[in-house]
C-alpha cells in the first residue's frame, strides 16, 4: 500500500450535515478539503436506509425549518414547518450542488484508521468500494462522523430470556410492522416518545411506555411558534418555567412526574405523547425491574405481557477509527470526549471535531458555526486558541459534565459566533435589537456581519422572522423585561441594549 502525500489538505470524515458544512467552510476559507463518506450517498443520518442511519420512514424533524438549515442557503419556499426526513436529504443534496462540493466527495470510502504522522500531520487509512486501500498524509483532519449511529443497548435483567422481538429504536422503521402486538418502548428521549406516539396511532398496536427517569416534555410548537424559536434565544428565559407555563407538568396528563430540577431529569419533545397518555392510548410505566419469557415486571411490582420491546436507550460515541493514542489523549468515552468548546484539543491542534456532543435544540446552526471556526483558525483568518486557553476550556468542560449531560443551542451558538466574529451587534442592528435578543437563533443572523457576511442575509433573517410571526415580539413578558434589565446591567458597553432597556422600563407592562 503506497503512502500519498496530501500536505495542506483537510480530511473530513463523514458527509452528513456536519461534514458538508466543514467542506463548504474549508472551501470558503481557501483550503482544500477531501470529504470521505462510507456509504453510496451523502446526508449522514438523513440518508434514510443507509446502514448508519436510524431514521424511520415517517420521521419528521423535531426542530423547525427555520433552524434546520445553514446560514446562507434558505429552504425552498413552501417547505413544511417541520420537514420530513426526505425534505432534509433533498435540502442537503441541493446544498452540495449549489456550492459545488461533489468534486471533493469520495463515496463508498470507509476510514479504517487515523493516527498521528510526522510534523503534526495525520495518516489516514481508507478503503474504497472495490477494496483498494490507501494511506494518505493530511495536514488537518475533521471528525464529523455523527453522534447517533452506535445504539446503546441497556443491560436489563432477563432481557436475553424474553422470547419476543427486541430491537433498538435505531432499527425501527414503521408502525405497521407491529400490527396486532403489545409493544413496550423503553426510554423517553425524543425518539422514544416519537416511536411510542407513532405506534399508538396505529389501531392494532397496544403501547406501553417505560422510563427510568421521568422528563419534562415540550411540544414542537408553543403559542403558534416553533418551540426551538421560543426556547432557544440569545436571552433565553428559564426553560423549566417555559415548559410548565406552556405545556404543563407531565403528571397533569397521567405521565410520571419529573423531579423539581429540570437539569437533573432533562427535557424531551413530542406533540402527541401527553395527549395519547391522557386518552389511554399509551400506558405509562415506571422503570423495568426484569423481563420474563413473555413479558415484563416493573419496579413497582406491576407486570405486563408484551410481544415486542423497542429500546430507545440512547447511543454511544463511535470513533473506532481513531488510534488508541488519540483516543487516550481526548479521553474518548461513551458519552463525551474532552475538548475545548467541543471542538479542539490542546495536544492535537490540527485535529477537530464537529457535532459530537449531546445538545438540546437544533444542531444545524451550531455545527455550521463549528465548521466556520475551524476553517478560520486553520486558514489563519482567526487565531487558533492557545494551548493555555484550550487547557482552560478542558477544565471548564470537565466541571460542566459533572452537573450536566447536554449543552443547548443558545449557549453553543453564541459562544461559537463570538469565536468566528459573526455575532450580530445590537448597536449596528439597533432596530432589530429586540428580535436579536428574544427572537429565534436562526442561522441567517450569522451572515449579517463579520467574515463571509452575505448582502442577502438581512432580507433572509427578516423573512425567517416573518414566517413565525415575530412582529408580535413587541409585547414582552415581565420575565423577559426583567431578564433584559439584567443583561443591560451586565453589558454596559452594548449601547443599543441600554437604549432598549430604558425604553421598556418607561413603558407600562
């Protein structure tokens, strides 16, 4: 096997949304990307039917079209507010065509190993569809291989003795496959609620929904607006208060009651689940104690006969191609890897990661900002964080994961936008200060100013606001006004914020 020199080029692993954004951002920054994809087609998880995709036939996004897109490529007009998986794949295909990414894509090419090479470079071993192996030397590597492609199978007592069907939610495809059966769905993450709700709407399926730890449940729309455009803003209000005010406590519908601390139990999302529980179409159950040959016994002592079990029990990080040395350096585990702002490691400045962290809220805006930051650092347009800065970032992350499992859209987006230099200034856009603070963190706003700003971005951003009726933002809640006053005190140099705070203080609430 011959070694090919690829000095100065970037190897990007994975042609899902993260990898495509990395490829486009690299080109935008004047770099030379090579995009590796193991399957026959691009799209990552959105390539429904590919071995690495857990998307089922009827699945729609749980994030709005406003936020499930990139900053400089709007959706086709008329797209549903919550697009189908086929819509998102078509969008990604159009994105690739528009920005001419196909010449940089190697399909049917699996990465076998990434290891350190000479002079801070990396050796990338790959094999194509014909079995031909290559070893190439790259100056930079981006890992964008996806967070949700290795099913985590819960170790539940007696499950191996259960005689019915057992599958992970990753392998679920359609409700008709379970006609006439009693199905237990274990887990109340988004996929668990979505699958339980889809099954419950099939007239021939009886659904039991088990969870170890009850969660707060958001609906996909709140007061006529997409939840991700309300819950995740630049000045986000308390999430628990938002959930209780708009969706109620799950216990109000007959579902298990979560703990008081929303960070301890977490949040899930579904439009139909609570209503289906209230209607008796879904039977909520507690945690599983153990399985029998024909059913399940729960920890409260109750039991039920079931024909099939669907495990919506999450995913492990899957980075088998990284050398043991690299895995040890980044402390790769089943849930997290130790990185500065989920992107860089101080000992591996020429290696970066995109989208490999658990997050509440849409991923598209964040992975694109990560991609733009990486490209800016490696092209020299922005300074790469120093070794000391990255070490401090690692310490912050380790403290963070002691109390929290996932980050959120508004935290990541604003942090990364500041890194890239594309956070829109309230002073420059004073007429939009209120929308920028309390409106959606739609990606369009991150092309208003800074590197690679787009003249069309302002019209695009205003159109996003129009689509969800953000003219109504003129009326703020007392909590939002109080939050804004706190921000004004904390940010005395933001002149537009000071003016807005004074105006609102003078208005009757």
